[in-house]
C-alpha cells in the first residue's frame, strides 16, 4: 500500500490553511454545542460529541492516512464536516465574521481539488 500523503517538500500554503480550517471547524463545533439552548448536561454532550464525531469521520475517510480510502467518501465527509463548521460559525459568530470563515473554508476546499494546489484523488 502506498502512502499518498504529501511529503514535506510537497506541502503548500493551502495545506497549512486547510489545517487551520480543520482546527477552526472543531472549535466552532465545540462552541456551537456549548451555546445550545439546552440543559448543561446536553450542552456538555454536544460540545464534546460534535467534534468527536467530526474527528472520527475525518480519520476514517478524509485524513491523508484515512483508514478507508474512497474518493467519494472523502468528498462526502469533507462536505459534511466542513459544512457543519460553516453552520456552527453562523450560530456562534457575528454575521460578517461567519461569512468570512465560510468563504475561507469553501475557497480552501475548492483549491484542494482544482487549481495549482490540487491533490491527486485517493483511490
């Protein structure tokens, strides 16, 4: 089995932005879970559960060394997890900042598939 993750010399600025986006999405999911209009127990479960679900899905399907290598599942996972981050951003951030975060997420993700920063799709 070959490793399709980029070597240090192949890492681009867009890869760095993707890492920051992924961390920001986790933070937004935590914040959205914590700010839910529910009891403290439910808020704790959401604040912990939402990012855990995102991390598990990402690790299974979207990470460079994902356990399950499927281009379709990688794309679906990215759309679901990053989309949840966008929704969470609109729930917890001021509207202007939420739009900026959403734009960065969308542009970064698109650049992973098209243009000079595009990656070879997984098998």
